[in-house]
C-alpha cells in the first residue's frame, strides 16, 4: 500500500523528502528482488515506465552504490535542458522564467528592458542540450519559437569544449579553421563513420545545412527543403531524429502523422540537440507526444 501511494510522487525531490521523513523508506527492502529501498524502487519504476528505449540508452546505467535510480530519474527529467551557452549566448541569452528547457534572447518580452543595441540581427546565440546524447533509436522533440530567424539542429557531443573560449560570435557553421579544429579535437571513436557532424534546419528559409568541419571548400553544404506548409501556418515544429534509419525529419504537429519531410539521411553516431537564435526571440522544447507514430 505504501509503495502504491509513493508511486504518485513524481519528482526526485519529493522522493527524497519521503526518504528523509522516515529512514525505513530509504533503507533497502529485503523483499525487493532488486535489493532496492522503497523510494529507489519507485524511482526505478518511474523511469522504466516513462522513458523510451532510445531515452534509456541516453541515461546513466544503474550501478549499486554508485548511480542510484533517484539520480537516474533526475537525469531523465532534465534530458532536454539547455545547459551549454556558446558565443553571444553567454551575454544575450538566458533561461526563460527559470525553465531550463526554454531560452530567450535580449529584446524579448521575457528578457526585460535591457538595451539591445549591442546585439545585431546578424548575431546569433547558440544553446546546446548537451546532457541528452542520442546514440540510437527514435528521438522526437517539439520546438516552439516566437520569432524568426532561428535554427534547430543536432551536433556531436563535445564535453571537453571550453565554452569560455567562445564568448564572441559563434557558429557551428562559421567555416573558421581554428573553430573547426577545436570541434574536431573533441572527436571520439563513437562518432563512427558518418561525416555529418552538425546539421541544422532553418524553418524560415526552409534550408538544411550540414558540415563535416573540413578545411576544403564545400565542407559546409546547404540543401533546399520543400515543406508541406509555410512557416506562417506552422505551430509547434516537431523534429524527429531516427538513428536506426539514419534520418532527421521535420513534422508539422498540426497535420496528420504522414505530413513530414525528411531533412537529411546518412546520420550515425551520437548527437545532441541545439538551437540558434537572434535577438527578440524565445524558443522552448519538450518531448514529442508520439515518438514512433510520426515515423
């Protein structure tokens, strides 16, 4: 009965409060087949019932005495946090109303009254969700933006990249040799054989750009996309990354599930979500409501 009641507690903070209320709730239960405490068992069931197989592969693995299920539940709830700000984002972009899955740039209503003269329309802020490393399976995220231009993309995880070195104009598609070398220095074996290291969709211009961060001409390539509806008619934009098939597609959530456009194929290895915004803009993201049907 207590376990059933505890299952209604939805967050790691609530489960921790329960464990602190009575020590026995935090002790390992002899009757548990997994040798877990009551709160750990609830956290385990919460993760396993809510996370997709693809999301589970992006979460840390449970290890007794090292990685607890409460920690894994906390990671699951913050998979889509924007946690790395690059370039002008360090000065002109912040989380929106304290929500880490949404960001706003200077000049937006959510930002405040700061002077926007130091930030031009040609400048961009880049925010990365580096904690959600996607290596396999189908991943669907819905984006909602209030202003254009903006770009939505995927990029290789680069945990060793020093964000403080990029407190100026930054772009995964700058074509600058020094910047590309910094990116490629983060390469690991799990990047695999695909040379598509960053890939972004511009819904206003309906252009898909991708790059291998090479030095030769043509290291950045653009492809015109034919959308099924105009950006003015689109509400939430759903981007589906299917690493089983190696494709990235855009899906208009306001239309039937078959109304989608494949943006790029040939994708493999790990990727993270990122967004790129100019001033006066906000963007938020959340897990897609239909991670398998849209594909």
